[in-house]
C-alpha cells in the first residue's frame, strides 16, 4: 500500500518550488497569487487513518497558509477549503473552510507545527494539541495538500519520517499504518461501555429468565402435587371399590357354603331317618321269630344310629 511521502514536483502551482527531497515548499510568487500543492499520491481507500504535519519555517509577508486535503479536481490556484472538493485550516483567521467557513482554532505562524488527520472524521493539531473534530462530506479520493498565499512563506512536511509533535498518533513501520492512540482508547472505552451495557442487559435478562423459570417450576411442582393427590385419591377409591366387591363376593360365598352345608346336613338326617325306619321294620319282622336276643341287638344298633 503506497502512502504519500513527499510533495509532488508536478502537481502544484507554478509559484511554488519544492526542495530536492520533496519535503519543503517555498512560495515564490506575489502575495496576490494563491497557490496549492498536492502530495505525490492519494490516500488509498484501504488506509483508514492518515496523518501528517507541517512546520511553518516562515509565514511570509501576509501569513496566509492553509493545510488540509483535496481531490484531484481541486484547482491549484486556491487554498484548501475554498472549493467544495477540499477542506482546510487557515493560519490568518483560524477558520475551518469547507462548504462553509467557521471559526475553528487559533491562528498559527512561524515556528508552529500544524497537523491534519483523516480518520472517518477530520481534526487538526497545533504544536501537539488536538483542536477538535470536524465532519466533512467528501467521497472522492483525497490528497494531502497545503496552500500558500504569502510572499516568502515556507513550510516543511513530515509525512511519516520522524516522530510527530502530536504524540497520540504514530506511524507503525512494521504494519505500514498510522495508529491513533487516543482514538483507540476512546474506541476501547466505547466498546467497554457497550460491553458493560450488554452485560447488564444480559444479567437483567438472565435474572428475568431465572425468575420465570422459578415460577414455572413452582407451578409445575404444584401441578405435580395435584396430579399425585388426584391419582392417590383415585387409587384409594379404586381399592375401596375392589374391597367392597371382595366383601360382597366373600359374603355371597359364605352364604353359599352355609346353604350347602345345611343341605348336606338335611340330606344326612333324611338318610339316617330312612336307615332307621328300615331297621325298625327289620326289627319288628325279626321279633316275631327271636324276640329276646334280636331285641337287644337291635336296641344297640338303634342307640348307635341315634348317636351318629
């Protein structure tokens, strides 16, 4: 990923000159000539953070210097922010210029170091101090740029060659990216806040779920108790009915046994009576022939039959 690292020797106003190392820009025209220069390449879309600083070596006769970003279409005879496809922070009035101009920060002049950052938002720094965020509406590919309108003015840029005056941002040479520490801290705080809020919501949600579960369990337990009580009552009722049926059956069986025994007893009596009647007749018949001995024998049999 190629990042801007020098000023362009071609993409500039004719009244500006660039040092051989591509870092210093000098104003060689008259103060009535506004002039702008772009970096040697645009900021690539995959670059989510870009920051650079300029040191004001000389603010010139009129102290008119602007720093910012612009599209390729921005004209080179204007300062950043004086056209809709650019924006910038100016030294002479401290204004932020874009579609409208508004007071933004302090004036700056010789000896000051001014930074400009693009990271889903725009902000500028002065001598290492953050001056506040601004919103822009630019969807074009953007270039770092600087504009001069003061005779004798001179600036030197620091794209990523040395430590920035604004220490919250540094260039990670290993990953070839800019790192905004304050933005990371802010983002981490926001994420922590969201996480804490989410944890709180989850806790409340879990507590509500637990409460509902307890209610359901209590209700289920009551239902189980009622079901068990109902089944128990039904079982008792069923057993009582079985017992009553058994009692009825037992009583009926006992009556039948009594009747059977009584019938058998009556039959035995009848049989004995018949047997006795037969024996009497036999005795009477035999008495006629052997009155004494037969009478004694029959009397003993009669006694035995009666005893039985």
